[in-house]
C-alpha cells in the first residue's frame, strides 16, 4: 500500500514545472521527424550513458531532443529528481536565462508506441495536452502505467544503465512533496541554487550526438504568447509536475511515479 501511494505521488511530480501547457509554437508543430535512429552520448559525473533514439516511436520527441542536444542545452544540467525504483529526471538548464527561452516552447504530443519500461526514455509533461518541452526521464523499472497518461518513449539506454542506477538519489522527492530540489527555485536560480543546497547531485557534463559535431547555437527566440486563457495558464503553473513540474516535471506514476 505504501509503495502504491509513493508511486501515485511520483506520478504527480513527473509533471513538468517548465511546461505551461501553452499551445506549441509553429516550430514545434511543423518540425519534420528524423527518419533514422541516432545515438546520443551523455557524459555524466558518474560515467557515460548512451541512448539510442527512435524517431519512429515518437517523431516530435526525437526531433526536439536532437535539437536540444545539438545546441548544448543539456550540458552541465543536473539529474535533479532521482527516485529509486521509479525514474531519474533531468532537463532544467542551469542557466535561468537560457531555460526561460525554452520552458514554454512546447511540442505536440506523439502517440505512445513503446512502453515506459526499464531503461526507456520519455519527455516529462504536465497533465495538459501538448506540454512537453525540455525535461526528460529515464525509467528505472516497469512504469507502463505512464503509457496511458501520454508519456511517449523516444529512446532507450543501450549502454551505461549501471551508471543510471548509480545516480545520487538520497535527496528524494522534490519540494513541496518532499525535501529534494524545488523545481521553481531551480528554474529561477539555476545551478547556483543546486550547488549550494544539493551539492551531491549528479550532472550531464556534456551531451553529444554520436558522429556529429555539436553546434554552438546558444539560444532560441522566445515562444510567442499563445491565445491561451490566463486562467488556464495559472492553473497549470500550480499543478504538480507528473514528470516535470511546472518547470518541466515528468508525470509521476499514479501508483509508482
């Protein structure tokens, strides 16, 4: 019963803090899916993790991930929410100004083709449609209960799952549900906040597409405001991230999260 309750709590936190639920920008809407699989090397503070991205599983998710990796978005970014047996979440850039350029730049949902099994990778989202932006998570166990909530895996770990298992997880669930990092503070203060309050966290030091030369594009124009009603926006911001929190929370599994 306790495990079930923790899972439910985790699902709520899996929502994204950075996803406001705004209508996706035209770029996110029309981005053409990549046809071929590609691999991404994550050089972390605990060792290397290699992901194999499958555009046929989640075309828009795979395209967004490639875009962010190529422009260096995930470099020096923390695994700020690591829940034993559930998932390791990351994707709030340590530079508040850069993250602000992307937090509301959402992409349209993809159908769920693969399941959220151990080692599979999905973007975090809020409970609202089309709320994926930058946060993603790696599943530690069978989180297939997330499939019905719209969490669409776009990649899987092909090397370094032992590294994923070793990521620091003692801080537990994030605030306000737990004593771990507060996503809103992370969004506002960046890595300065994490280094001071949560010094044991692990980071992606550098993320690169295997075989590609990374570009140096540093930022993307802010998404144009949508016609979304203010009430809807405010409501989303107060929502606990299921996998991402309002900044990018991944939805926590309703039973396991």
